[in-house]
C-alpha cells in the first residue's frame, strides 16, 4: 500500500477539532516525507466513498472484521484493509496518537520542540496487512519538565498530563489537541493550606491545625491540619465539592497534605495520635480522613477520583484502613536516584511502600523526582535507573506517573530534552528500547557532535554507578570523589571536539547550540567543585562571570528550584 495522491484523508462531517488536527498533521508530514503524497486531500465522510482512503477517527465508513479499539485509556489502532487505512483511538487525543504511531512507523521522530527527524522517502509505503493495536503502559503520563510543555510536542510524545501550578508552570493541552487530564481546583498537590487557610481560621480556630510539640501550629512549611477534627472534615469536604463543581471536566481533585521542610509535620493531638498508633503509620489518620471526603464526593461526582499523597510521613500505608475505590494514592519516591528502586539498599523504604500500597490501592500513581533540585545543572546520572524504575512501576500496578524535573521558566540544561524524550517513550511503552531511542535522539539533536556526547555520557554513567545521588546534593559532593583531576582533560576534549564537529560538520546550526547548552553541566561541576580552570584563584571570578553570561545567552534561567541564574530577575 503506497500512500500517494490516489488517496484521500477522510474525517467525519461532524468530527472534533482534534480529528481535524490529526488529519492536517498526517497530510503535512506525508507531504514533507515524499512528493508522491503532496496532493492528498482531506475530505468529509459526506462525500462519496472512494477506493483509496485514509480514515481518521469515527466516520460512516465501515469495514468488515475491523477490530474495535481497546476500551482502555488512550488505546490506538492503525489497520490496513483492502486499500483502506484506518487510524483510530479510544480518546480524542488518542486519534492523534494513532497518526503519530503511523508517522513513527514511516521513520519520523519527534525529539524536541526544535528537533524532529523527517525521512525523505521515495514513497510512503506500508504493508497491505498492517495491524498496530497499542495500549499505553500508564493511563496518566506527565513529564513535568519545561522542555516538554509545548502542547504540540506533548501530543507527539503522547503525554496527557495537563497540570499547571498556581504560578502558571506546567502544560496546557487545548481541545484541538484532544485535551488532557486535569485536576479540579487551583492546584494539583499540597492543598490542605488552600482548603483550610491559616490566615482565615487559625486566630479563631487554632484547633483546626496540627498539634506539634504540644502546641497548635500553622507555621508555613512546618505543619498540617488536624484530621480528627469534624469541622475540618466538613470544611474540606465542601471545598472539594466546590472545586469539582467549578471544574466539571476534571476527573481528579487533590486533597493532600501540605509540603513541609520537616518530616514530622503531622498532627499529634490525642485523637490523631490514637488513630495513627492503631494504624501503625501517620498515614492512618490521613487515609481515614480522605476516605470520608471521598465518600461524600462520590454521591455528587461518581466519576471523580480524590487524590492524596503518600509523601514524607505518609509514605508507608496504614495497616488497617484501605483507600476507597475512588481514592487515588500518589506515592512519592525517595532515596538514591543513580540506582533503581529494586537494586539499592537506600531505596528499601520506597520499595516496601510500593509493595504494600499496590496490594491495597486500586488507583496508584507515582510522583517521581528526575533532577537535582538543589542544582539543576549538575550532571545527574539517573537515566539508567529511571528506565528500570518505570518498569518497576508497571509491575506494581501503577496507573499513572508524574515525573518532576526542571519545571520552571527557561531552557533546560543537563540533557533535559534527552531525559524528557526517553521518559515520554517509556511512559507510553515501559518495554521500549531506551538505548535505541537514546542513540536516535543524540544522533539527531547533537548532529556531528553526537559521538563525543555519547562518549561523555558513557563515562558519566559508569562513574555515577559508584555513588548514591539524592535529588538535592551539591555537585562537588556528588562527583568530586569519582571524577579525578586526571580525567578532566579527557572530558574537556570531548566537549571541545563535540563543539568543533557540530559547528563545522553538516549538522543543522542548532546542533552547536545544543552542545553548548549541554556542556554547561560539565562546566558547572568544575565551577562548583573548584576543578580544572576554576581551580585558578586568579581567574575564577572572570570565568564564573563568563559561565553565567553563557547561561543567560543560551536561555538558562534557573540555577535551582529556589534561585535564578545571577542576572536573571525573579519572576
């Protein structure tokens, strides 16, 4: 079957905007790949049926023995039958995913917002019996990295999380792209302080807030609410239902503990403490409270899930109470990130939490940390562990994965685009060949400099296996002991050769910029550890100024989760 000008793309006369987008996308990329498809027209199913058609979404065209799309979330179908090609999906966005699947089958790759691979084909040919039916490993897929936010890239990467925090960071997936999975309310996490605002209640009702060391406290980032107080239950329940009424399209709402600088921020009043003692974990009072909220929410919103965290003090599940069927647990990872959850003793607590929650929870999601939040530019050798962890999630009945990285404004250094691409591929298919995907990305993204980048990454990952990285460590603590000074000249030469090759070879102009931006990670290690050229006290001030100037020139705005690059105004 050759997709040429004999074919028409057919969509329903009453189709959605996302079906129209899918049709236009297919037409555009077929035209880019081969001149033989340049005259393919998009028609509605109101027109007479033709012999050669590419049928997108639900139309009046019928086909004998055409299998149904799986009822599972975002499943896709690409099937060739008797000179007809059918592309369909279980959801509106999945129809676009089916187009993406076909384009990838033909050799397209969608690596980053500024980097795609579009093959030049003599003819766009597929087997006459082509049959592709796929269901994503996870029903909810979010890569919370700035470089993965652009909506049209997101749909090509088949990410469906559409979360934005109160500062506006995050992804929007509009209707023409099939929409995304949203949370009701103003935020998707840490909502207790929004539901029971201390500035509104603490002065008159201190008993609404956690008792810490014998006193009621509402100190920001150090406390929670009192989960045994019946008035608090009533306030949170009504606020939850209000958010659901205000956001009728959202099918998840967060009723979750505040973030905290200390682990023991939960209430220790007599009633809460008694519940937690009975349950064997501080999560006991939390799950009992959320279950009661969810029971009331279900009466008005039977298809809404009430989301809460297993985080800090609540990571380990209660011994007695199980989450209701409409409660969603988002389990946060912790420990070592250079080694996978199932292979490192520092991840024992996280591994045990997964094993326990997966046995008692119908709706288990993951909040995973995929960067160094203390220093975004620090080399973070977690991609090998990340691949194993995603398989671990799938094996433990996880339904959704939120992978948090550098989510703030500006471009991402430290291989953010590579990491985001690989995460997206694995969230769609946990059994994907990530090594192959990585090579394809590097070869295109870095152009003629690719082989030097691959050599650098091989070195970094071999060294990374020797240490245990958390998600908040200074670069010198991570790397100084395993990268000897004698190796710096070798690493410097790799980056020098990568830049020379990318600039003087046949690479696209942007490849040189990609190499420069990624090299900032290597330079940051030397700056922060006082290594290499940064060990010269007479030059370090000038070199540091040059480094930050290059960060600003290359679009890097954030040094860490809590600080901008010097010279970049906060905002």
